[in-house]
């Protein structure tokens, strides 16, 4: 939808917009309405997708490669990693 604008802005500029939206999501999670949270989640997803496109990353493929076989830590579809571990 916005590829040409985003490509002109570049990865760095697009990343700054993503961070702004993450901040707005944080605010909505702390004290916003459900509708505000819905809108901010959509904005973060849209900017994340945009920056992936600008960086030449197929986001669906990236998610599938990392998580398509389950948790990267334990390999299960329902994570059984120790709570002190990432993820």
C-alpha cells in the first residue's frame, strides 16, 4: 500500500515510525480503551510489515522459518521452556 513512500523513507526512517507506534501501543495497554488497543495493534503490525518489506524480508516466511516447527527453544507447539528462559 505504501511501499514507494516507505522505500523512499528507508529502513531507519520507517523504523522510527514503528517505534512511535510501539509507544502508542504501550500507552493504550496501560490505560486505553479496547478500541484504542485494537487500533494500535493494527498500526504496529502494519509498520512491522512495512519495514520488513523495505528490508527485503518476507515476514510470513521469516515467521514460518523460526516458529513453524514450534518453539525455537524447546521445539514444542505449546512451549515448555523454563520460565526463566527466553521465550
